C-alpha cells in the first residue's frame, strides 16, 4: 500500500517479524518492540485509505522522533 505522501507503508508488514528477531538478539529492545508493534497495529487496523495514510504519517513521525532521540543520546554518551 502506498501512502499519498509518497512513503509506502507496505514495509510495515515486514517490520513486526524483524522487530521480533532483533528482540531475540538483544533483549533490551523488548520495550521498543512493544511500543512499535502497538503503533503498527493501529496503522493496520483501519481499512479506509485516507485514515490509514494519516496513521502511517503519525507512525513515521513517532519513529523518526525515536531515531533522533537515539542518535542524540548516543552522541552524548560518546562525547559528541
């Protein structure tokens, strides 16, 4: 499925198994997996394309914020 903003959300279908795999490799990822799985489920639970696209954009905003925080925290830890 393609989001009208040009970003597809078909890859969300593959995200949950990848998260599960990473969680098995690194147990501290479990909390992140739980949060992202709930967010992905919220995107996927609606059939209306407009609402699904809106939820996908919200998910992407959340994911980008988590990534930015991680990068900032890693820089602070590494003296950057």
